C-alpha cells in the first residue's frame, strides 16, 4: 500500500514568480497549469492513498472546480474533502478562505468517514477515513505552538478510539522540529515513517521538518522518500506500508 502526503498550496505555485509583482501575489492567481503538473506527478508514483493538504475546493482560483475531485477523477480514486475551518469560524464567511480544504483520496473502498474539529486554532479539521484494514487521519495543525500542543492532545483522544492500525499524516507546522511531537507519539504509540528526519520545507531548499507520516507499530513502513518536486512550497512525502 503506497501512501502519498502532499501539501499542494492550493496549486498556486512556488518560487520567485509566486511573489511577482507583489509578495504573495501567487496566492490569488489561477491554478490550472500547476494543478495539471501536480496530477502528472501523482499519477507517476502510483499511490493507493493520498493525503492532500491545502486544496482549493471551488473558489475562483480553481475555476469553481474542486481540486480534490479533479485529481481523484484523473486517478479513478474515491475522495473525501472538507473545509479546514470549523462551522462557526469567520473564515467560512470569507470568499476564497471558505474553499480552503484538506482531502483524502484512495483507490480502496471507504468503509466510513468522519470530520472532527479541534477546539483551538484557526485550522481545526481532522479527516478520519476507515478502510478495511486501517484508519487514516489527515490534519493541518495551527501555526501557534500553544494551539498545536492543545490540538495534539485532542488528536490523541480521537485516534485512541480506533480499533484498527492508524496512519496520522499532515502538515503539523512543527517549527520547533519533531521534538514537538515526542509526547504525542509516545502516548499514541506511533512511529515516524521518516526515520532520518529529512526536511520537506521549503521544497527548493528543504530545512524544516513540518510534514509527517506517523503510523501504528503494526504497520511496516518502507521505501520512504521525499521526491524533489517543486510545484508547492512543500515537497511531497511518499511511503509504502504493509501489515
């Protein structure tokens, strides 16, 4: 089973052109060309399960199309997608922001799915998807250290309810490095598929370990890699799993 995690930055691109003519101008640009490149890359690595962070689910940037649906259709995958913010969040009332989502795609049958929401931070969504043999949780944690720690405590309670081996993956925004996750991983009995701590951000010169694929010890991880792909400010993470 091949798992791909990728923060695609809404397919708004990366590099010097992203900041022209003004800083972060790329955030507001159309995304079609970059999304096509992302689809080609994803297809080339043949993933069975894909965790996507920062997906545009239908703003003007993506031509009112849901990027997760576009990618899923191109791969003949099922998909689950939801906005990152809680129902009561102000972000859900603001154009563009209310289409900023996370997603899970898979070529396996989805038995069930749920959306959980943290009590802290702006980005609150946890996507839970149950397959025949595993449960998968996709997250995008807060930029604030205090909120991240509170979210991790909440996440531990959520995944503790699973009766199957789990994969917990996403952009954890751990600016302090993987040591921020040590207590969470110990309490949850999770292993890091990235054994050597390879960084994934920024994609053109990685130095930060922000993206993680964590897993239950019952799952055997192999062939972990961070491909040198620069369609986003994050590089993708790729790993094979077996029971």
